[in-house]
C-alpha cells in the first residue's frame, strides 16, 4: 500500500467513547450487531466522483446505487454506520407517511399527493429489491399496517386519511380486525407494509458497497468544504478528500443553512418489551392520538419483543424521563409486560410544509446535495432520497426533483404549527433564560446528571459524573448560539433550535453543529 493509501479508521478518535449510537441508551438493534468497520482503500491523490457524508440508510443506499452505476464513491461518517437515527428507528416500512396524503393535497395539490405516494411505493419496492438481490438477512417481513380511531374527531381524520390514500392510488380498506387490545371505533388496513432490522440492512448495504470497490471511512467528521471549479475538497485533519459531488446524508445538513429554519427537531421514544402472555401484534399498528402511539413486534435471537413508540416532543423541550414513563404506563395499560429489555429515543425532523427536502443544497456550490425533513419516515424517505439524488447525479434529473426541491418556498400555513416552531427557535438564543436551574449548591445535584446553572453571572452547562466530578461547559450551541438543554435519559445536551446534540462532555453527537461545546475554565 502506498503512503498515500490508507483508511481513516484510527486516524481520528471516536469522540463518542464506547457509545454505539447517538445517546446513552442502546436500541434493540444494537444488541446483536456490530459496526462493519471501515472498508476499501482511501487515497488522497484520488478525485472521487462522489463523497457521501453520513452512513445511515440515506448515505449507504445512495453510495451503493452510485457505486454500482460505475461511480467512484467514498462514504465518510463522523462515527460509524447506523450511529445516528437509522440505529434508533423502529423500522416501519409503509405506503403512507406521517404527513398524510390529505395534508399534501391541501398544502400542495392532488397531483403532488399522487407523486408522493408513487415515490414512497418506489422506495418500498427498492428496499424489498435490495433485500432480495443482495440476499440480506435482516428479518424483512411483509405485514399489514393498521390505523385506528378512538374518538369521533379521530374518525373524521381517519376518513380523510383513508380517502386521500385511495385517491393517491394506495391500497387501503376499512377493517374491524386490528390486532390491538385497544377498543377502537373505526380502522383502516394498508396492505403490503413491511418491517426489518435496520442495522442488519444497512450493514449489508455497506458490505456490498465495499465489495463493489467503494470506500468507507469511520470516525471521520467532515468539516467545511472548499469548492473549486472542478471538485469539492473536504479537510479531515491534515488530509483532504476530493470529490466532484458531495451528498450530505447527515439527517440535517451541517453548517448554517436555510433548511435549519424549515425543519423542526423532535425526539421520539421507544421501548422493547417481552410479554407474559405472548400477545404480540401481528402487524404494524398505529393509533391517532396526538402524538400517536405505534406498536409492532420483532424477534431477535429467538426472543420476541413488543416494540412500542410514541410520546414525541420537540427536542430540548418536554421531559424525556416523563415521556418514557408515559410510554411505559400507556403500554402497560394494554399489554402484560414481563420485562422492558430496551428503551431508547431517536431524533427526526418535521419539515415546514410536510414534505421532505431532497436535492441540491440551497445556497451551496453546484454538485452538493442533501436530504432532510423525513418527519419520522426515514426508512422510506431515506431510500427515496437515495433514488432521487442518484438520479440527479447520474442523469441530471429526477421525476421528483420539483416536488421535493430543497429550495422551494412554500407557504407554510397549510402544515403544522411551523410559524410557532420558528418563533420558538428565536426564543432560545443566547439571551434566553429558559431552563436555568436555581441550584443552591452543586452538591445538591444528583450524580450522572446535568443542569444549566448560573455562576457569577455566566450560564454554565454543568454535568456531575457518577463519581461526583463536576464538568462545566459553555451551554451555547456552537451551531447558531442557542442554549442547550440537558437530556437525562440519553445523558446528552440537546439544542432546542435545530437539534444539534452533544454528549455529557460536550462532544458533538449529531449535527448540524460541527464543533464541540466549549469547556468552561
Ligand atoms: Fe442550531 Fe443549536 S442546533 S443553534
């Protein structure tokens, strides 16, 4: 191997310590998988065709498609494959999305809803195709998906959801056979939904990508890009990665970008539990509460688990411990839980107008792409993003280019409370006093916890470790200067503005921030 050929696996320390994902809690998927490790040979003499930043479902699917099409690709992840939201998803594969077809019709048009449904269907088929083609052992299973209404208002919403799905060409019909112990008034079943083990799936994509000549770099955080007329240069320490195109598959693009103001970060909570009576649901089940609950089951190493999720709230708001308690309490009402084997939370981004942003990064030089705003539907929309971005790179066009254009300016009145969301962001800039604890003495703080406190007129993010050692950081998020909040369930500092997250020592867990919190002397 030439001096200039190396991989970066050991060149940059993994600032996550031993955490396998972007939080303290291991997900169910972490229990029987290991990262695949770096692969391929990196050369800084090479000008790669495409640098893909981020090794989640979006990045690895994009990389594999492009590499198979003859492009020379390199994937760089700040940690390792599946470290981010792909490692914390509940891996539902649906023909409908959290943004309903009725909402898309209202905010865009009936044609847009049809196209959205077509894109989702293509993504579902693509996942099934890769599982088959690459013989991926990832517990992929076709199942029915059920949505049920418990109140009169929910019935009306369900009617809307059902009728708009049918208008969009999605196979759905009324049912009275929902596999749930919850008493419901009305329900709809969607055929040909699916589930899988998300980490087994993406690790197989990564293996296939490397076998096809692709390069994967772990522990490689990509900083600012420098663009010339011919290619983009990413600096990694002393080294440079050069590529004609760059794809930010980082959940939300790093740096400061207009997309940060068009997506709101949310946390979602999940438990995996064994049941005393084996009454595991056969299917994917969703209620219509706000926020809603969802249930499915999964067998790992011969043991079946109920996976229950919900109680979402905006990142850096709400109380993560309470959210877990509420989720456990709600699940116990209907299921005879024997043991809670895992509990974890994950992040997703709610887009301003309900549709994801997929395509060229607004305000960036030519040849830089991104995908974000999946609204909790990352398995389908991450895969769809890979299809769209690879089409854009390979042929310069995509059927979905206009609908998901990240540069679109869409009136936001039609969807969610986005105006409120943005007002909320403004509230959390440096001057804000939200969440400052009146801690009389640091001795009062419980160990292994954090708090924003005021000390001699300065705000500090203080973490007290299990041995009682106190670590003080500036609480000012290095992205755009909002004040972070302590998340006691994931032992992380979470930014309420655009969702950057840091571990208890201030190291970046997830973007858009690139730099760690500043230690307080
Ligand atoms: Fe933007 Fe923190 S993520 S200010």
